[in-house]
C-alpha cells in the first residue's frame, strides 16, 4: 500500500510518502489511521485528531469506514479550502 502525506501532515510525520504492509486487521481507513498512530509520536501527533485529517483512496475522498486493499494509494492531508 502506498501512502502519501501532504502539507503539515507531511511535516509532522517527516515523510512525503512510504510503502507499508499494515497488519491483517487493518481493513478500513479508520483502522489504518489507528495503526499509523501506533507507529510513533510523530504519527500520533499528526493523525490523532480525525477532524483535522482527510483521506483519499485512489484519488477519491474516503470516510473512516471505507474499505482498503494492499494495492491502494492512500493520501493523507489536512482539510482543503479554496476560493
């Protein structure tokens, strides 16, 4: 699974992207965020407040209950505003 991190999420985690193999119990976006938070204080600091983090799976916005697969590309980023 390819993970992409953007904006302040990237800065807090210290990575722009990585390839990971989450444990077998990680089947949804919410599970993935929980698992990532368990990987260390940088991940926990960036991802613990779910209202400040958005996720896209294969370039489509995804809710916490969205099912994920090992072949997915998952982007994690702060809410986007524009005008």
